[in-house]
C-alpha cells in the first residue's frame, strides 16, 4: 500500500515517468473511495486530503532541484465535534503506509513552561518511522531468523557435555595427546541429537514443553535533570551505552521460538540503514495531524492564559514552516512534512490564530454538521456501522437482532433531535442513543439464546420517546 500511494523516493526512479505507471498508484478518486467505506459525507475534506496525498507522489517524480522547491499545502479542517475530522485522520493512518502521528494541541506548552514542547511531535514521528521501517526489514529476514532460532533453541535443549578434565601432574602437559576418536564420536552424536530436536521443533511437537532461555532485561536508566529535547536525547544515549543484563527465564517452547526469532532478526538487520530510511521517510512522507487547534487560538481582547496559547502557536510556527529538529537519530527536517490541523472553532475563529500560522495552512475545509439523512447512512453504509457492531456483539450470545429501515430512521431522528435540544456532538450521539436503546436487551441477552428481536419504529419509540420529550432527561441521559 505504501508503494501504491507514494512509490519509491529513490533518485533513480525520478526519470521513469510514463503514463502507464499511473495505474500502479492510488488516484485521488480511489483514496476517497477508501475513506467512503468508513466515513459518511464530508466530500470536500476527503477531496483535500486525497489531493494532498497524491501531490506527495507527484513530487517524488520531479527532478531533484524542482523537488526541493515544492512544499506541501497544509490543511485546516473546521467543523463541529463528531462530524468526522478525527475519523478521516484515523482512517488515513491505516490507509497510508507513511509515518503518521496524531497529537492534541492542548497537550503542549510554550518553551519554559512545565509540559511537553512541540518539538517532541517530530521526535515521536521519527520514532514511529524507525519502528515502521524496522518492522518491514524484520519481515524480510523472518524466514532466515526463524531458522537461526531453531538452531539456537536446539543448542539450548541439547547442551554440550561439561568438560571436567584437570591436569594430573606437570608431566601430563608434555605427554602425547589422546586419540580424538571419542571426541569426534561425541561431537557427531551431539549434532545428530540436535538435528532430531530441530526437526521436532519444526513439526511443532515440542510446543507445549518448558524450556529455560537467557533473555535480555531492561537495564538501569540514566536520569538527567531538566529534561528538554536535547536532554532527553542525552538521556537515551547514556542509557544505550550501559550493558543490558541477561537472566534465565522459563517459558513454553512456542513462546521461546518467537522470542529467539525476534532476537535473531534484530541481529540480521542493519540499524544504520533502517535509521537512514526512516529519517528519509519521515522527512518526505510524514503526516502530522494536530487536533483541537482552536483551543490554542487566542480570542480577541482576551487576557491571562492566552499568553501561553500564543506561545504554543509561536513554537509550532517554525516546525510548520520548516526547520531542523534534533532527535536521538540526528537532525530531521520538517520542510516537506504534511500538517493537517482540525478544530471546532465554536468560540475562537481561524482568524484568531497568528497570521503567520494561518498562512502556513493555505487549504481550509469546512465540514458540515450531520443531518438525519447522514445519521441513517452512518448506521447502514460503513463497514464498521454501529448496527453491524451491535448485531455481531449480540450474535455472540446467540441472539439475532434485525434493524428495520423504519427503525433506523427513527434512531436517526431521535439522535438529530437530541443534538438540537442539547449540545451538538454529531455522530457520537448515535453511540448514546443505541446504548440506551439496547440496554435491557444487552443485559438479558444470556437468557435469550436462540431468540430473534426485530428493532422497528415502535420498538425504538417505546423505549426512547419518553426521554426525548423531557428536555431535562435528554440533557442528562442522551
């Protein structure tokens, strides 16, 4: 999927640009179709994200000098809670084989205050990239690593006999060596026994046996006072210099094989190559989703904590503009990372952000509030629709539930009405409504095995109409 979306960033692929290659990559329409499977509506937001992703691929096909000049067009999503901003980003993370991180803007503080500084976003992204590339490299050598793990486990289960020779006298040192026949015979026997055990391991006949193997345990950590970004890197470096102790641990053979395979795979991969590729991937294909950006927007004429909010924006600015951030793996550039910001902007407005920060998010997409028709589609169309989830959950108890079209419409109507009477929380209201609707059914399901329950309009009204009519109950229950 990663290659489908972006292809390779190697320079030798730059010149290979022909019309036939477009079929190998996801087009914006295909990206939108993938998102449509899980997120209802919000075509503009999906379209903006799809174009941004496709532009990453287009940039990789440009000549080197032009490629450096093309910067991502960052996106800011504006819309009330529960309309799909975070869900689009979450599904994008699963769709795109590229380093992706979602952060809350409210978790960061201005440099000099207690809390995380914004540069930790980039450090976390690089860590994700390293783990991602590492997993891919381990998958490539997994077969070889498993074979080595079989050898190691066979050696542990059939150890060499302990040598108890001692020098009887000084003259024994100068006497002729004894014939090696016995030694060779013992060596051959040991090899045959290990091969026999290795064959049994491969057949899985020893999986439930218990074996004692040496495992690496976490060594002591070096604490450095005044942890900032550079201090954190120093602490990681000092901790990595300390030798990691080992201790014997008993476990099942199946678990021991898994552990030893991972250990052998770690030895087979070149970590320097992993780090180089991970940094390149983070710099050129990294995506950073900053949620709740409106919470750090300073309202006009406000005082007090807004000073710190502006400080967070000022700290975000150089990262979004493009700078070098120090990480434990070296300096990382943010010039070509894609930033997607999102916020409800109920109180603050996008214009309350620093003008310089606004300019770094040229694409603005407004997500529309959800209607009754949207709720009906959310309950039926997505692969992970709530009705499908509840049907599967109760099927585990042997209860078959069926949602009729008029029942789904009634659920959607009640959710829309509850949103209008209380705070509008978008699609999250459906979770509350369905949980309340199916509360008794879920409670009594173990005693209803083999029964079928039809959830139609009458069933929904019978259980929820009284609550929806009482505004106080609606406010506190739905």
